[in-house]
C-alpha cells in the first residue's frame, strides 16, 4: 500500500520539527515507555481524529514560525520556545499530551494500516477548512505592509449591477 504523499509529507515534517521541541517539553524524571505492548495498542477513531487535527495544527504552527527564525541564537531560541508553547496548546485543545502525540506519531509512521486511517482523517479535516480562509497568523508580510501600493492602486472599481467580484 502506498501512503498518501500528503500524509508522508506531514509526518516527515512534523517528526523532524516536533522531536527537538517536544524533547524540551518532556519531564526528565519520567522513564520512556518502550513496551512493545503499548506501541501495538489500537487507537479509537476519536483519538485518530484528534491526532489528525493536532498533526495539521502542529504543521500550521511550524509553517508560521519557520520564517520568523532569526539569525541570532537567542532570537532563534525565543521563536522556538514560542512555537513549542503554541504546539503544546494545540495538543491540549485536542485532549492530547506531548507523550501521546509522539507515541501516535511513531506508530503512524511504522504502521501502514494506522497511517491509512490517519490519512483519511487528515483529508477529512483539510476538506472542512476552506483553502481561501486565512488566519491572522497566515498573513504574508506583504499583505500586512502599509507600503503595499499594488493592492491599493490596482483594485478596479466595481460598477453598479456588475456581478464580477472586486479584486482586493
């Protein structure tokens, strides 16, 4: 079975980015659970749906913060900390801990059947969001710039009764 490119991309992106941030968030006093019995535990549909939404949110947060990484080490650490906090909040909103998210991420990457289910829920969640819908943190710097003359000068005036959409 070939996994969806979308799921593979999200999993690779999230795993590579989330791992260093999540390691900073975990409690060092808790021993890691390496039980193969726990890794084989099936997840409920609700857990898989929550995981899919969390995966999309983590990816969105990463995409939002990646361009903000600064040149200085201190500024990079501040941006990574802010991203980490937002990711932990996104997981909490889905009723998920960092440890549970990491466990599911590993299992989804190694279990094709589980990956197929998560892929289904990812597509379902993505369909519910409009592609034209932008959140406040998804605005590009050019769109926020007061010097952006092109948007002010090139917008045609819509004649009365015209059904054409006005360019913005």
